[in-house]
């Protein structure tokens, strides 16, 4: 109806925008070139080297010169009886880890949020946060020392029993990271509008009711993002810890995809097969992330990407 | 005047007690294993091996510590890890700022493409072997560079840094600096970085702890024991039980065997002390850093 006053000038073409940006920021482009080279060399070139999953890799011919074999590596992988066990072990461990390490930090944060600021609260926070800074090697060492039959607190050889491996892996992980993850929820809880609590109090809501109807909805978006991140990283499950906890006796459940990739690739030097397994893992991981993100968006309206 | 306090309802008071008991349980569960390790490391080998140590040293002895601190392998690992931590942190923080700062500037053409390029590496990666091939081709295998360069930049850290720059450096500052004729790099050095000390502290901390605690890269890229970081030395001595004994006669061997277990406890304490000692001072900054990254920028 009315011609807009102060309407924006027509958008400059991309080319002139780029030129202007170069004139203004040429030093920044030079600055960025070094880290950019890093990403190209250590992230994107390896991605392109994944082609050897479809080749019979020979170090002499290099990744590009080696002979194409199509899907032969994948066929060999899928028909290998080890593959089923491997996939099962990885998925069960990953799901178990996500399920166990999701609720506990949440409970810890809700509990910490209930009590008054004081030495007790500070102590609990400090102590539960500390294991996050301890290295995996040390955590596994502590576990082994505590669980070893001779000097430890249990008699049975739980470290050599495959059926205990997952419990040990998951619960030591919860031990190490619960305090750290709780901090994120505590920050979200601190961000909840205090007037909500006030009015709930006036309405006669008990502490438990306020947790249910004020706190929980308040930290829901944070919780969803944490869950997506955890689910998205499921297949990237830690090599470090699984490999350290592994021994010849518990392999039946402790052999997972990352440890298998390491052994096939670097110990048996079968580069093509190891890359095929790794590629399979990356693709499954990516799909899981997309699916979880989609579901989360459907249910709560918030996902990683808007 | 009497202060009138509204007493909480009975149900709420009971609930609060339950909450406190739960927290006390959590505290104990986290603390006890750590106490046991420290207590054992300070006990006599005999007391540890016969299982008499619980959460307090029995037959106090510092023999294990004296042994650990005079062990050449441990000392070399310590030295190497210090090098990796200091050099790695310097390289990583520099590179992270170098890419995060331009990404934070609204007029920097191409920032969206660049960011997408970075985020994609979080979703999909070439994997272990292709990365190993690149490191091999660059001739970095069995050199210190293999631990410093291939994992130098964390995308998560870039996001944290970019968000910090975008949110805490006002645009007016750039305009003012430009009017004064300062070049872009000059602005970064003299205006932005001095205002970003909390960020630099957080980044340095995250990278230092990563370098100190990781062992994977060393396992994959290093064969030369002289270059081993502390974590690999720990793994060999604690988990693979590969500590060398120089004992000659039987009595000495028996003692060495007894000592071996206590040594492990002392080793755990000695290797974790640097990180745990700085942690109470930096914990707040650390969480702040995590929060900054969580805000979508």
C-alpha cells in the first residue's frame, strides 16, 4: 500500500559482497587459512581416503591407485560371524550407557537444587565433579585394583567374566561423569524464573510437586539436547576405556567396533577392512543422530537444528 | 522483634531429609574409592597385600612414593606429558582463536560455509585408518608432532570461542578501532584478546586436560618409548603389569613383588595430582566455558 520508507537497498550480489569482505578483512582470511588447512588435511583428506573401503589397498599404489573391489570388503564383513557379535556388543553397550548416564545427573542436579547453599552442597558438588578430571587409564586402573580378587573388595573374578564387562564399563562411567553433567542441569535450573516457584508455593504445592511441575518442564529442553548429543555419540563410544578394560577372558562382550577397527587396521594391518568397518560405524552413527533429532523435534519441538 | 519463620510443611521436611541422605550417599560413593587409593598408597606393602587397608593408611610408609619418584620411566613420562601439555595447549589455543575470531565477525564473508564445514566433521569422520595414513604420509609417525597436530583443534572449542567473541565484544568497538586506523590483526591483538582472558583460560584448561589425560594418539602414533606420555607409561605399569624390576636375589625379588602393588596406588596418586590440584581453582571457569558453548550464537 505505502512505499516503505527507508527500505533496504537491493541486496548486493554475492560477488561484490565477497570483494568488500576481502578488502575489509583480508588479514582475517590469511589468519583463517592455517586452521582451515588443518581441517582440510586432518579431517577432509582422511574422509576422501575412506575410498579404500571399496578398494584392495596397497601401500605402494596409494589410496587412489589401488584396485577397486566394489563392495567386496563389506560383503566379507557382513558374512563374517564376528560381525553380528560386534554390532550387538556395540549397540547394547551404547544403549546401556545412554540409558544409565542420562537420569542420574538429572537426579543429582534436582537434589542439589533443593538444598540451601552451604558447605554440604559445595562439598557434594566439588567431590562428584572431581572424577571428571581423572584420566581413563587411572579410572580403569582404580577399577581393576578394586575388583581384583586378591586385594580388592570382591572375591569372584569379575574382570575376567564377560557378563560383568558392560556393568563395569557403564557404572564406572556414571561414577566419572555424573557430577560434571549435573552442572549443566544446575545451570538450567538456575535459569528458571523464581516467580514460578513463588506462585506454586502460594498455591500450596509441595517440594515434590514443584519439582514435577516447575523444575522438570524448565530443564526439559536442556535434557533433550543432552540426550540427542548422547545418542548421536553412541557409536563413537570410547575406544580408550573399552580397550583398557578388555582382556582375553571377557572378549565375548568387550569386543566392540572401535577396538576391532584398531586391531584389524593397526595390528593386523588390513587397512581396507578396518576402514570399511569404520565407515559402516560412521554411517550408522550419522543415521542415529538424524533419527533421534527428528524424534526429539516431533515430541518437544526442540532439536539440535531449528 | 521476633523473627517469624514459616515452617515448611511436614511432608516437605521429610522430603528434604531424604534428598540430603541421597546426596550423602552420592558423596560417599564417589569419595570412597579415591580415599582407598590414597590410603593404600601411604601404607606398608605388607598391609596392602594382606588386605588390611580400608580408608586410612595402615603402617604409614612413603616407600612407594620414593620408589615412584625415582623411577626413570615415570619421570620421563612426566617430562614428556609436560611438553605435550604446554606445547599442545599453545598450538591448540592459537589455532582455535585464529578460526573462531573471524567466524564471529558478522561481515566476514563465507562464515556460514566455513562453519558448516566444521560442524560436518563432528557428524562424520574418515575414521582411524585414513587419519593414520595422513599422519604417516606427513612423516609425523613416531615424532612429538603426532600428538600435537592431528587433534589440535576441537570443533566444540571453536564454537565456545566464537560464541564468546560474538556475545562479549560489542560491534562499536570494531568501528572505533577501524576509525583509528587499526588493522584487523592489530584489533585482535590489542582490543579483542585483552578482553577475552576468561575465554583463553577456559580453552587453555580444556586443551591441557585433554593432553594430560589422553593416551589414544600415543598408542596409535608412537613406538619410541622415549616419547611416551605419562598415560602410556601408566597403562604399561598399571594395566599391563610391565614394570621392570632390577632385583637380583630372592629376598629382594619378594620385596619388589610386594611393593609392586603399592607402587600402583602411589602412581595413580602422583599422576592425578597435577590435574586434581588445579581443579578446585578452575572448576568454575570450566563450567562457565561449557555454558558459553551451550548458548546458541
